[in-house]
């Protein structure tokens, strides 16, 4: 499907017509259905990439195309009591019992153009933005955000108030990646294309972006983003919030420290028992 869609989406994105007709909307509808089904993704695993992932810039172009094509539409269930207005091309995603997704009542929202696998649990209120991908068996807890184009793997736990940052523009920028079996603690934030590798654990309140140094106490290494590479958390790493002392004056004289993240151990059987999702929740 992507082989047929890609040149058409790129042509329509690069050479906008004076107005969009039925054929253009039909093409975008086919593109969005492919996003909904997970057959195309804003980013996908790629074994030859140094990060293990590659960005599909044309998919991001298609998402942006939807914003360009859409008009503001009334999406209110009750306009007088709670009005909602958004682009007509991105209404709330439709689910049924056959979808196999639990959306607990209480004000959650999932935009159309998102893949949500069977077995996902959505606790209210939470939000998943367009272009995101959420793998099977993952829990998105209350007040959590999965941003635009973010990729979340299978059997992850995205805890309450965690922020999985998104990015649509620039189209070549890597979105945030959370691989399989990752535990993201409450009030964590992952931004600017960070990649959390399989089985890692982020303790409550851990923040990661391109400016965050990560100190590995186990391996004696320091991880940080480079010009052409994002910040990457190694597989099975257990990461907590920390600080690093300012060595230059006057920060040193004032006893100041800056935020840092610290890998204190790598996941073992004891860690797995602590972070395992309760089977009764299923």
C-alpha cells in the first residue's frame, strides 16, 4: 500500500492545487486509513539505522496535508455545554467492541489517524495525537499524553501524567520512540526525539530531552544526543532523576547543580516484579 500511496501523497504535498476536490479527499482518506490500521507509520524499526529506527518523512507530509486540507468543523456532542471545534480531517477516532481496546469513561480523546492495537488500555483522561502508534497490551494511564507521531511499543506502561512528546515538523525529525516492555513512571517527560530502548524503566519524574546528559553508573559511560543522533536510553536501563554539580564559578561558589538523569542499574528479576502490570487489570 505504501508504495502506491507515497508518490501520490508527496506530489499533492509538494504541489498544492488551487482547491481540493473529491479525488484529493479520497486519497487522504486512504492514507489516513493506512495510519489507523498501522500499515504505514511515521517512524518504523530499521535494522541498518544506528538508532534502530528510521523516519518516514512522506508519512509526516501526509499528516500535514490533512491539516492543510481540513476546514474547521463543529465536533461538539453538546455545543452549548461543551463545544469542540477542530479540523474536519481529524475527528475523534472511531472504535467498536471488535477493536479490542479498553477506553475507560472519563474524558479521554484519541484523534483519527492513530494506530491503537488490541489490548491497549486507556485510563481517563488521556490523549493520543495524530500519527501516533501504540502497540498491543500497553496501558496509557490518566493525564498521560502520547504526542503526534510518537511510537510506543507493546506491553508498555505509560504512567499517570507522563508526557511522550510528539513532532510532525520538520518532516525528517525523529519522533519520540518507546520500545516494547518499557515502564515510564508518573510525571516523566520524553521529548525531542528521544529513544527509550526495550525493557528500560524510567523512575517517577525523569525528564529526557536533547540537552539531558545520562550518567551510567553501571558501565561508566555518559549518553547524550549528538548532531545527527537523538538521546538513546539503553535496553533494560533503570533511569532515575539526578543532578550534576556546576564546576565553574559562580555556580560552583553558590553550590548549584543542574538536572541530569542517572542509570543506577539494569533491569533484573526483582525490577520486573516491581513494574509488572497486574493481571487483574486485564
